[in-house]
């Protein structure tokens, strides 16, 4: 039988100012665990905490999945962009990121874009599995100055006239 507490942990909720420190810590742990697949952060942990508290949480649409007061995954939407998507390192592959991508698609039914480091093959595989396609490259449009790929998700449209959808 499914554990109701486990199911409850995958329900995203909007983050508020009281979540900023926890979200910054999650972001930092995830970034550190991803080195060398992605470049190390160019800011200190204290600067990241201030950025979350002063810029990210108050100025963007931030969602989290948490348990017992601790964030296990975070999603930051900025207009039609997935600006940030991070999962607690030991929870990668458990469906939390997929749940947040599904939420982003629901909230932005017209489509989404994101950039990911070219070196981050795991993120590329993840987004491609979730219907994103590579739409271009970005040479230095990030603080790390690292090459990135731009990915786009466009919702499936109705079949073209004279065609049928297999089903």
C-alpha cells in the first residue's frame, strides 16, 4: 500500500520568504554535487543565500517540493523560462524533477525555454525525455562563461489537416 506521507512529499507548493535560506542551501548542495559536470558556482554560499532572499523568492515564481520543513526540489519560473530546477542530490532520479517539469508545463501551456550547460549531459537527457528539444547554443550568456544549450518545449498541437494522430 502506498505511504500517504511519501505521496504528500511530491505535491509542489509555492515558496515564500521563509523558504529562501533552505532553497539556497538546496541549490548550493546540488550545484556542488554536480561538479565537474557543471562549472562550480562563481558566488559564495552567503551570496547565494542573499540572492535567493532578495531576488529569486520575491521576484520570481518559485515552487518547492519538501518534507518535514526541508526542500527536496525547487523550480524557479521567470516568465516562459525555467530559470532554475534543482533536486537534493540523494533524491535525483526519484521523480521530483519530473513532477516540477510537469507543473511548469501546466503553468506555461504555451511553451517553455531553458538553458543548460553543454557539459551537463544528465540534464540534457532529462529534458529531452520530457519533450524539450535543442533550439540553439549559447556561448557565454551565463556568469560562469561556459557554453550552454538552449532547449525549448512546445506543446503538441492539433494534427495538420488531412492527417490523423496515431492512438
